[in-house]
C-alpha cells in the first residue's frame, strides 16, 4: 500500500464505512419495512413537500429512472401521493408515511449517531464534522481534469 497517498486511503476508508453503514441501515430499517434509499426519499419529501420528481431527484442519491420506480412503489404502498398541479405532478407524503417517519426518524438517527458517539469524544465529533463539511464544500466546486 506504499503507493497510496493518505488522501486515497481516507477515500477508501470513507467508501468502506459508507457501504457498511448503508448495509447496517438497510437491516435496521427493515423493522419499518423501508430501505435506506426509501427512508432518504421520504425524509426529503417530508422536508420539502410538495415538490416535483426532478426537485426530489436533485436531493437524493438515486438516478432519475430509479426515483421513478421508487416513487411508483411508494405510491402503491400508500406512502406518497402525486397530485397534478397544472403541468406538474407534485409529490407529498400521506398520513401513513408521516406516522412511519415519526417512529423511524429518531430510531434511525440514534442508530447512525451511535457509530460516532460510541468511539469519538464530543470534540472529535465536532472536528470530524468540520473537516467533512470543508471537504464536501470543496467537492461541490471540483471539476474533472481534462482527458
């Protein structure tokens, strides 16, 4: 591993943690009959409702095709409604989804928080958050190098 820079090792560790966290979250959210992606979509809808499918797609880590399939399933299961507003369909949560999120949200946040609180001091958590925020902001401005 001597050819790897510390930056590449950090990136690999972040990817491994993200994958592990997502797998554990999927298992954890089964009790609510949700996947991590569905939970994310429902939380985004709850936060920004009503919103369009393209607005939602910009806020989640799901492809446009994936979001269409997921919304169809969530609608079929009674979690969302899509109402025509002139030329645009607006997406909102149903009462069923609000009730599920009322229970799932604190449980999932507690589960995810435990990854950090169990091994880091409060000061380390603040430092990690500050560093990750700086890296994320930089990544938003990053352009691909020329081919």
